[in-house]
C-alpha cells in the first residue's frame, strides 16, 4: 500500500493524526525516500542491458571459447584473464564507489571473478600441472563436460568470489559460487572413484550430498543477510542438484516412489516456511511426475490417460490459486504457532 502527502494531510484533517505529528512525519518519510533511492536499484531496461552485457562477456571468455583461443598457450591465457580481471575490477570499483552505481559496478566485479578459472587453466596448461586425469581439453569444455582436472578451476572461482564478496556485497557474485559448487559436485566424483571414467550412481549420491549441503548453507546465509538476496542462487542450485539427483533415480519400489512424492510435498511446506518459491517450483514438478506415473499405471493404454493428466494439472493450478489467496493467513498462523527457535529461521519477507 502506498500513500502520498495528500493522503497524510487528509488524515490530519479527519483527526487521525494531529497537526503537530504531520510535519515530522512528512519529513521522516521524505528522508526515508531519499535513502531508499540510494539503495538497491529496481530491475529495469537499463539493468537488463547491464546484466545481458555481463553475461555475454562471461560467456565469451568461458562458455564460447574455442580451440583456437586455447591454442594461445597457457601463459597467454593467464595473461589475458588477468588483464581482463584487472580492467573490469578497477572499472567496477570506480562505478561502485565513485559513481554510486552498485549494479553496474557489481556486474563488472563479477566478470573479474569469472576470469579465475581461465587464469588457473592457463597456469596449469603452461606448467603441465594437470591432475592424474590428464589434460581436460579446451577451456570451453569446462562448462560442458565432467572432468576431474577442472576441480582446481572451481576452487579458484570460489576463493575469488569470496574475496570479492568481502569487499563488494553484490548478490549476483554468489551465482558464480553456486555454479562452481554445482560443477564441483560432478567433477569431484573421479577423485572419489579413483578413475577418470564416470560412475553414474556415485555421481548421483555425491550430488545429493552437495545439493543438501548447499541448501543448508543457503539457509544460514538467508538468516544472516541484511540487504540483498545472497541466498537465492545457493537455494536454486542446491535444490536443482539435490532434487535432480533424487529424481534421476532409476526404478524404485512403490514405497520408494511414495517417499519421493512425500519429499516433494515437504518441499511445498518448506517453501511456506522459508518463503522461497524455488521449493514450490521443484516440489510441484516432483508431485506432478509422481502423479503422472501413477496415472499412467492406472490408465495404461487408456484414452483416459491424457484426461487424468489434465485433471492433475488443474488440481495443481487450483492448489496454487488457493495458496496465493491465503498465503498471508498461512504465514501469520505459522508465525503464531512456531516455536521461537524455528521462527528465527524464517526470513522477514517473501522473496
């Protein structure tokens, strides 16, 4: 709900507030509005361009780097990465402090952080410091293939991001941390298995542990953050890793599938508790997958199967509408009923 000076003056005329209270209240709100304007900027067209440009630079230097780029040699790759990092970090620092443009400055700092894996790749290539799994290929394959040799690049990215976050509290940098942890959950499997070839079941189990750990870290970050959403990307990749690994389980008994459905229902309840929509998304998909498989078994080779799925979809939509209508009442009920220790774990507002 928004109000303006006219509304407050009207309230003073009706006696809801006294004339003596009006002027200090207007001054307070004006000062608050001024301070808010210097806070985190709203996401508009300008910010969309900034984010798009940053992602293009990160992608150009990493995801879309070609074999020809890698043939520059390790020393040249490291030099290029360091030059990029210094230029973007310096410009980002200037925009962040001197020009009071935290969004643009923070994105440039994030680009500087993204140079860490490229620099480490160059150092390893120049000195031949690859692990026992050998040369992993081109730098672009870092984003495409699972390799045990990538692990040092991921560690470097996490360390560089931690340093950047210490000086620049910009939530987007956490995206790089989350991606590095996500990649690490896959690339660490060869080290555990002791061989370069992948082990699907071991990879799945490691992903479950990594994903759960990332969710716990996100919950801790969520309780400590005061401004900015530093937990968002950790929650997203944590849930993606944990839920994806469990969903990828092949086969399973009827009881195990029912437990899987219960886990996804638990995700929906966790979404209410933590006020995080990411649990709603994956929990809903999980429940739909379970009900879809159940419907397929019940209505196998039947014309009723698509109609059964349609009913499931409509019921899920109805559930979403019902929750949307009563979410404030549900949140208030939770705040009233939960013990103080659990209530402290809930964020102050819905994100």
